[in-house]
C-alpha cells in the first residue's frame, strides 16, 4: 500500500469560456472526479468574482481539491491533495480529461516523506 501523500498541481489552459467565467461546470467536474476516485466529500464552496472568474474547493475527508480561474489568460489552476498517491493521481487524470485542457503542466510533490538529514537548530 502506498503510504505517501501526493500533492498534484495542474496549470491548464483552455479556450472553453464556460470553464473560465463561472464555477458551475468546474464544480460538477471536481465533484465527479472525487466521487469516481472513491474520495469522501465533506464540503464544497465556490465563489464567483465580478465580472468573471472564480475560486473554489471540494473538501475531502482526507484532504482537498481546489481550483482557480484566470479568464484573461485562459488559465485554470488546480490543486489536488489526498492521503494516498493513487487517489490523487486518479483525480488529477480525470480532471485533466474533463477540463478539456489544450495545454497543461502537471507537477507532483510527495508529501510526508522523512528528509534525508536532520535540520540543525
């Protein structure tokens, strides 16, 4: 069993204005990705900016998914963090597909691993 945590950051560019201006489609996509990966959804909140754009999160029992949009740049940034790397990866893969990103940069950070050396005080 993978005991390490995986924090995945996605920078994605899309031309789909409905994914950039308001949170409705993105909300459905995030909830579906979490559900399909077997994550327990605890809460969610999305905030629409004026005149356009949004930020939002889906709180999971084992961590979170967050999304932010930059309409002028055609940019969506997504943050996926779960207690098991397999679950984080499954959520991130589904999001990359469903958000219809024309370009993307995905960065995975392993969390909770002991450092190779101790810090000196």
